[in-house]
């Protein structure tokens, strides 16, 4: 993927004459058992592609096409000013659809580069951080991928800042194109405590068609995408929350209503966010997803209470865990 | 209850209601499972590693709570060049008569990027049908916003040659551009309500989407491309003044829909 982009841009450079500026916007990283390309392209924030763990593909691409933001009403429902569209029923500002592009990036604080790579050791486990720091409006956004030597990927969105002094929610939509083992025969399963055994084991259900779904923390609902032949797969686990948050938040009625969407992969649908600030994810055509390359959308819901002020950083994101 | 002639209207109404409800229910297709061997799935949800965050020493972001090691991964980086508004490709797109008609008199350039081979708007297959020189890397997607027609405009270019003007999804709004941001700030700073108060403050711009409102005097930009401009102390993320700016009009003063001090928490 990166080589295609480089070819594109070399071509552009030829037809444009002198390059406007020259900063690395893509690269390849090899670390522990991981190898992947990164790029900032197409208003999809910092994306990883051709991600392999222990020499086997687990993700063909992972990106963050949009962070939708919805502010609370300035007028409560019982106030006449919010009736029948008379007044500002849903607030003065927003909703927003933040799409991180290269032009939004600033040097990562404490790192210096616009795309920062750092290694950490946490409780004896090595982690690699690859992140980008963006400014959109008053928001400070840090979007990073944390990869552990043990086969975990944590997509994390950190946010601070207020556009209006009102409580609001950020809804990051991560797009995960699987294609595990590079074979295009993914199976997607959902696990729920107490669900009947359909032949895959207690609690497991196989998705046959495109679907939208929500979390169910009391029943430990989680998802597993695997290659149908070798059984190697990746768990998608809802995040437990990074304090002070306790989890990945709850869907917001009428604005961002699901946590997970499974779609059959189509390259032409990888064109950024086309659904506006008020729209939700489309591409739900009832297509079969069995033994196909699948696209798995994970949406977190980050609540930001105005009373917390603009300085407090908040972070959300799921856990992807390789299973071999 | 035995059906009678007298109960017939009720039965009809009931069956029509059920049919209507089924027709209105969200369509969800469900195929049977494919006949593959059912390999066992993991019996337990895996235990994940601990990853906590703390404020970085400079407060610039959260960092993992642990030891930072100096070991850097093996990296190769590639330089990608930006296609600017004054590049020959964008200039050529803007000169094409079909594009000029679509843009109208007032428009802004948003961005231009090489299109992927199956780009939704500018797939390389367009080149093959138009018998133009088809190399996978030659298609460029140029995006504008026409304020004259309140519509995004995407132009597919094969180098400096016009290829097509694809249809745009109804709700699509391209991201805000540098020039739009600069213009929105300029216009907001001219507004008499905040003009004297925002000097020395840093302006920020974000694309917004005003809702529809019943009264025409309260339709603050619905259906237009509208920017929310805030003024704050640099780096604070804490707005002190705001302006809602619609760049549709040529007259600056007509473009600030609202402006004032940001209400306190």
C-alpha cells in the first residue's frame, strides 16, 4: 500500500515541479514480532497497514476516519425555547465531524516529530507507541496505536479542550480491515455470556451477514475475527477505560447508536467519512461476511463533562489481541 | 372468537397494520451459515496486559505509566508531497469549463490527493473507459467547495487532463481547508460584537453542521457550510469568544451569524 502511495506521490512531484515541503508522512516499522506500515493520508488520521505479527498478517489496514462530536442541549426539553425548532434546541455549536489530516498535525509534545514512536516497559511488558498529535478547533487530539510484544494492539484516542463550555461526547470510529493470514476468508464471531451453543461453543454466534451491534458489559460481549482455515485470529475487546473513565462509554441516542459494525470489505468504501456530522455509518447492504475479508468498525464514546474543564486529558479505545 | 362479517374490517385493519409494521422494520438479511467445519473457538476471553496512562511531564498528552526505553524500532520513512492549489493539476482542473460551471463564482479549493485504484469518486477504471493513458498512479482527486451552489465539487484529473465530475453523496462535507479557516477567522475578527475583545487571542476553526430551525430568522446556516470560530489563550482549549461564520456571502458582515462571549461553565 505504501509503495503505491509513494509511486503516486513521485508522479505528483514530477507533474507539480518543486515539492511543497518534504516531511515523512509514511514509513515502515519493524519492532519485536511486529512489522507494519504507517501513513497519514486521506483524512483518516494515522493509519497502519499490512500489519503482521510473527510474520502473519492480522490487519490489512487500521484507521480512524472520523471522530463525531455531539454537544448537549443548551436548553432542556421542557424549555419552550427548545420546542418545534423555535430556538437552539441542540446547542450553539456542533455537531462536528473531526477528520484528522496531515495539515492538523503538530509536533508531538515531548517527542518533536509529527508522528511519534516510543518504546515503554509496563509491568515487564514492552510496548511500542506510534502516535500523532492533532489540533482541530479547540480540541487537542492524540491518536496513537500501542502494540505490545505479547500481541496486543490498543488503538487509543486522547482528547482535551472544549469548543463550547458544554458537556459533550466524542465518538471515534476506528475502521479495521482484517484479511487475517492474507487469505480473505475471515469469520466473525460474537461471544455473549449465556447465549446458546450453536455448535461453536457456549456463548458463541457466527455473523453471517453485515450487522450493527452494541456492547453488553455484564455479559462480557466481545468479538473474535479469525481465518477459517488456520484458526488464527484477533479478539476485539471493548476497552475497560483509561481512568478517570471506566469503559469505552455508551452509544448516544440518535447520533452514534452502535459500538460495532461488521461489513464485507470493499476497497471503494475506504474513502474516508462520507456520512456527515449527523449521519451514522452506512454500507449496511445485508452482504454476506462469511469467509470473506471483513471490515470491523469499532466506535467508542468518550464523555467530556464541561465541569472537568479543558485541561484534563481523557482516553478511550478497545483492545485487539492476537490469538494463535 | 369466530370470524364474522362484522369482525372482517377489524381483521383487515389488523393484518394491514402487521404488514405495514413488517415493511417498516429495519431490513436485516440473514443467510444460513456456510457448511464449513466448525473449529472450536477459544473457551475463555483472554487476559490482557495492563496499560495505564499518566500525564507526560510537560502535560502535553498522556503516556504509558512505565519506563521509557531508548530502544527505537527499525524505521524507514517516505516523503509524500502535497498537491497545492497553485500546482498545475489544480490550476488545470479549475480552468475546465464543466468545473467552472459547477463551481460558480464563489468557491474554495479544499485539497488534492492521488486517488487509490478503487477510489469511490475517482477510480482508475475511469481512465480505461476514456482511453486515456492508464497508470495506476495518475488519477488525482481534486476537491473544492462551491459556495455559489452550496455543494462540494470533486474533480477527477489524469495529470492535467480533466476526466470526470463524480456525483457526491448527499451528506458529504469535505474537511475544512487552510484557506477557509483563514477566511473564517478574518471575517470573525471583523465582527463588531467581538472585534475589540479577541485581540491577542488565538483563533481556532472547526467545521460545524447547524440544525434546521422553524423560524427563518433563526436558521443559522442550516444547509450551508458553516464554521465555528473560537478565540482562546494559546494552547488552553478554553474558548473565551466565539463566532459562527458562513462564508457563502461575498459581504463579510453578512457572514457572521452569531458572535459573542462564550458562556461560562
